[in-house]
C-alpha cells in the first residue's frame, strides 16, 4: 500500500508539473526568436563586469563585449575584485591590441565592506564608474566575467527592452556541456532552474514571480535608481533573482534563453558543478531546516521513486505501483527533452534525469552542512552566507 501511495504521489506531481507549471519545460522563451523592431535611436549602454581570478577566461568574455556590433554608445567597465592571477592585466593587454579597446575601463576593486557579498560590491563599484563613463546612458548591462556574447546580443537585448518597455531583460547563458559530468548535470541544472522559476510566469506582467540570470542582465538605469540602487541587494547570495524581485515590483521584466550567450567556464569533473550548486542551494531554501527536509524528501519521491518502482517490480511485486512509476518516468523524460535539445544532447539522456536529481539532492544537503559549519556560500575564498 505504501508503494502504491508513493507511485500515485509521483505521477500526480509529474502530471501537475507538465500540465500546470506554466509549461516551463518547453524552453520557448528565446531571445533568438525575438522579432522586436529596431528603436529609432539606439540608447547608450555601459556593460559592468565583476571579475575575481578570471585570467583564464577574461579575454574571451571582454573580447566578446568589445566585438559587439551595437549601433549606439557602448562602454565596458571591468571591476577587478582583488584578483591574484593577473585578471586586470590580461584585460588591459587585450584592450591594447583590440580596435575597440578604448571602450574598456578597468577599475581596481576596494576591500569588501561588512554586509555586502563580493559580487554585488564589485557590481556597485562598476555601476558607480559607469556614471562617470557615460552618465547619460539609459542602460546598464550586467554580465559575468566567464560569459561570451555573440556580436548581435546587445542589439537584441536593447530592441526587446525598448519595444516592451522592460526594466530588466535577462538571458540564461548556455553553460559549458561537453564532458560526461556536464552532459549529465548541466542541462538538468537549467531544467531545474526553469521548474523553480518558470520563464512564462516571470515574463507575465500580472504574475508576481520574478527571476533572472546574472550572466546577462540589461537593466534600465532609472528603474535601478528607483529601487534604491544595487545596494538594495547588497547582502544577496543569489543576487540576480533578488534584483529581479525588486525590479518587478516596479515594472516589467523578461527572462529567456539563447544559444548566443555562452559560458566559457568548463566543468570537467563533478567537483566543479558540485561547488557551483552547493554555493547557493541552501540560500534558495531560506536557510530553513524544514524547507531542506521537505525538498530532500520531495526530490526523492518525484525523481528517484519512478524508476525504482518501474524497474523494481520483480522485487516489490506490485504491478500497479510499477505501472504508475513507469508513467511518471515517461512524463519526466518527455518534459526534459526540450532542454536536452537546447544543449544538443541525445534525447535518451532524459532517462538519466533521476540520477541527476539525486545528485542535486546531495548537493543541496552539502550546502546546508557547509552553512552549519560556518562556510556557507563559499566562493573563491569567501564565505558569504549570513552568520547563523
């Protein structure tokens, strides 16, 4: 009877997710397919890039900003957040040899004040410099030091923002997906993010749900000033979604996908992906033990139970439970295929989503344990979770 109940709960969960969770799984919110008309005048934009120990990728990311074929004014401000690997020097060398190198301004970041997370403090310094670089620019383009943009990305972002009067226009970057661990876990990460923050709901002006992807965020400057500036989210670990919540309370936002915005940071092994997820997973749960317990149990019922019930009939002997489990597994795999197609991975990998789900469950647990050890949100030498 217990197995049958678990099977019913699992199938009901997948029925709800596929039919009633804003069709998050379709991956149909795309910047690539934008048909917005070009604005009469292209407004000025200043890109702000916080960077800490990014010398191995900074030339690709900054180079992609300098290569933008944007028709308006474009400045680029790189904030070197106390790097120890020559990040700033690598960027300067690139600018010196690049035809658009004059666009780049390098700022040496100052010590992290109490109450700020590292990335948000770096962004704050970059935004302050942007006011000097181009005080009349209506837009700030907040992007990460490991993100490369195709030459037409800024034009597409601005065209959408101007056409729909958006205060925030964000794109989730296509993450590196070549190694076996990446192929197993990276599309699943994007899938889980879309499930947690369904893009159609975020893009619905009448829906309060808000979210963004920090690798690519075009922000209307007056909207940022209206919420009190970037310091409004100074202590946020998941800074992109925190900023999206503040901005959507005042005006419309949009979040989508694109193959033209790509992360150049590889995750060749499990450890790199694990660290990326564990850094902020417990913050997402509000540092709540009850939320943690519910999430861990829910993930096991929703992701692990279907294949165990379907494949374990010879041991548990319940044909109804096995049938319901198989149906839930089919729905799960079906909903995962569009994300795999986005990443150009074979659909057969959809059958391994339960494995990815269990691993992400363990990463979430590790995130909580790190918090209780006093090393929560540990990233590049800094613990940024609030003190217990």
